[in-house]
């Protein structure tokens, strides 16, 4: 033990951070923001292992020379190596065993969820094609400082599962890290339903895997309902609603390609896409039109992309969420259901509930929350890292004001 500690010390650089962070480090929070760094060597390159000192607390992490997060912490005392990272990749694999063993077949899920799986800054999604049986891993890194750890992760993935290819979606353009890319969309199973996923060019890593359980929840409330799915992308919520027996599903997105994929996903699941509507339009403008026309729906899903990429954009995001959900509530039938979602990390669960209360007051209705959720189980949230819960999903009923 003494020899290992000596080697670790020799291979790391000491930096000192505010003593206010000592409890945060003790609890295991993985981030050190740059404004908390008190002293660090000049010219320290990204990717250097550093030993962080805050009062009487220490931890080891990777230095990032440019980003707002100066250090991502990996360990309390052990210098990470390929073996340690492989063990964490394996632990993450085992953590998803219940999902793989579920009665309803699912072939796509998040294998590695960064900080929650103790590999901060890296996520890996696994997509299994139901026709060929081949699997692709899609990796996303949030800092160039993680390059050496990324190599260890790739090696661990390949040792654990036979992969057709590993794709990097960290930048604007995809890169092939190993194997071959898919020749076409990968057709996955999710809770027994089929979806075509473009893992090379689609949003995020191709599909919004974090909404899996929330899509199933919407399906459970959709039988016999007229459903409006806003920001529908490739029709995930829409397919669940239609398959569950919704009498009509209207899917709305600004991207024509998304509507084409949504229609394909309906056909993949034996659903007649001509019995439903697929509309390319601006969601806010369409809701204004529907309200003016007196169009009403029994269930409306609001699942927009993030309205804020930074704290400076938060006020604008809050206004957008409030306006969106106000308009949606005005287009619901009496007693109708709103499934409201937010993936904006800067909006906390409490703040999102407050926004919905404001929207209800603006729409002159009461909003009664009946279901409040976050991510699916392959996106675990560490108790010491609440930032991991970026997704909010609330299902509730509108009722007349007393």
C-alpha cells in the first residue's frame, strides 16, 4: 500500500482549492469548478492527473485547462488506471442487469452514465439491432481531458460485449473509434416496441433513452384518448400512445426528417400512420392556432429540447416553459392530462413544478400532479451528485378553478 501511494504521488500534481469544498469532496461530488481553484501550476495541460487538496480532504482527478469544470474527480486516493476503469465499466454493466432481464424486450440503454457510474464526463449508450443481432456502442465525452480514460473505457467495452462498432458523438461530426458503422438506421426494441434510430446523426446519441419509462407511463394513460405530442422528434411517445389504443395521435415537430422517421416507427409497430397526423410546424404557433380554433385534446405531451445551455439563458428558458405549458393547458379538455417534461439541467425539479403552477394560473385552471418522475433506471442519480437528475417528467390533470 505504501509503494502504491508513493507512485501515485509521483504521477500527480498538487492543486489547492477552496476549503469550503472539503465537505463536498468528502461526500464524493465529482466536480471542481475553476473559480474554486486557489492555486495550480501555470501551464498545467489538460488530461494531467491532479491531487486536489481542500483543507483536510484530498481526491484525485483529471485537469481540464479550459472548461468551466477544472477537475473531474475519479478517486479519493488511488491513481486511476485501465484496471480500475474496467472494473467501473463492468459494475455499470451489472447495474443494468434488471433492465436486460425485463419481460418486455429492450435492446437499447445507457450503459455508462458518467458521474453516477464513477467515470465522470463520459457516457456510453448501447444500441442493439433486432434484425441483425449486432450491437453498437455510442460514446459521448464532455472534455478532451478525458482522452486517456476514453481509451480504457473502449477497451473495457470490447472485452465485455461483442460490438459491431463504437461511435464517438462528442463533436459536431461522428467518428468511428472501432469496428464499422451501421449501414442504415439501427432498429431497436424498447419495452417490446420497435424504433428506427440514426446513431450517426440523430439527436443526442440517436434516441432519447432517458424517457423510456416515461413513454411507458404515457402509454398507460392513452387508451381511447385524443393525444397531442409536441416536439415529438421520431415519435417515441406517439408510438406508445397509439399502440396502447389512443383514438388519434397528432405528432408535431419542426424537422421534416423527424416526421418521416416517426411515420416509419408507426409502420414498424403495425400501426396505420394514415389514421394519425404528423405535422411539421412551430409548436408555439400551432398551439395558438389550436386554442383560437377551439381544438381540444385529452392528453398533451410537452417534451421540448433544452431551453438553456448555460445559467445565463435560464430566465429565457423559464419564460419558454411557462408559455409552452400555459398554451398546452388551454388546449386540454376539462379533466385532460398534461405530460410535461424538461431536460434543462439548470431547471430543478422544484423550479419545474413551480413553473407548472404558474402556467396553470395563467391558463385559469388547477393542475393536479398525479405522477412525478425522472430518468429510467439506466440513468441512476448518485445521492451526492443531484446534478445527474436533469430530466423532469410530470403527469397531471387540469381541473376547473374553484
